[in-house]
C-alpha cells in the first residue's frame, strides 16, 4: 500500500492539473512572472497583494542575505535587534497608544490572535457572555476554522459548516450600491447603522468584536469608505462595548 497523499514519480505531471492555471511557475522579476516555457506574464495581483514592490527587489534581496549571514531564526523568548527595530518602526506609524506589537506567522494566525484577545478582554472586564465576532458579507479573514467562520462567502465553508461557529454578518460600505441622488456621507451612515441592527439582533451582551477590512473585501477591494462611516462605526461599537478589529491585509 502507498500513501495516497504522496504522488508517485509518474504522477507528478497530474499534480499540476489541481491548479486553476496549467502553467508551471518558474521565476519572477519586478512585476512579471515566468513559466517553465519562458512565457512572460504581468503579475496583476501581486501575490495576491503581497508583492507590492515587485519580485526580486534588490533591497529585499540584500536584507535577506544580510540577515542569513547572521542567523535565520531566533526563539521568541530571546531578544534580537531586527525584531525590536521592526516593532519600533510599526509603533512610529500607528496612532498614539498603539505602541505594542505581537508578531505571528501569517494573516490567519493574526486574526485568530485578535479573536482571542477580544474574548480575553471581555472576560477580564467581567463581560463573560461576549464571544461572537461580527464580520462582513463577501469578506475573507483566513483559512483556519475560526477565521473561515468569519468569511462572508458561503462557498468557503463547504464541508466545514458543521464544525465552524455561525457568527453574525453585516454589510460593508460599497459606493457601487449607493442609491442615485444619495450623498456618500448619508449612504455611509445608513450602511454603518446596519451593523447596529446586527448587534441588536445578535444581542449586545454576546458580541465581542466587529472585524472588517478597511480597504474593502470581495468585489469591493480597494474601496475606501468616507470618514463619516468610520465615525458612525466607532460610535456604534463604543455604545455596545464591541471592539473593532481592523484586518489590514489589503491596506
């Protein structure tokens, strides 16, 4: 018997049929990627959205080589200068009071951590009934079971529906859906107030946080809501003791 998850050598050609694009990736430079046949493609998605300064950037290459000449990994319990410099740099560009950083392996773990922090905060402040996390329809926040439950796309929960929390959803701001003749500010308030109704229907005493992508998600990637929207979201969350989790991956 053989391990069904390990393809035989003769099966490797079939492995690539699992991908949406048949071409095999071979390399990249700048904004272009290349397949094994030498064909050149414009990387319009950037990774997606993870290579925003291009592939093979000389500063990134130099930094990687410089670090590998010293060490590749340090246990989290040990201090090291690159980590301290990164955290100081993050603190220098975040709003006042955001002066602590917790580094993780990726976006899914970051959002899982945010969920746990929200729950721990409410337990610490005596609101032990708060555990639900509200998210937006058409959103995406990760591939773990907890972060998949935040997804607003039902297709992403196929086969996992029975083992993921069924947390409430609300509508994100979308200028595309703004009624003709309505100002962006008026529309922003109307959309934000959908969150208030969602909180009330879920029970404010059970809602721990609201997670959203500030620069849109799903069909509205890159959408920046008016300031009036954020002020209304802040008011609603403050009045209901609901934390705001900003998933800044698109930002």
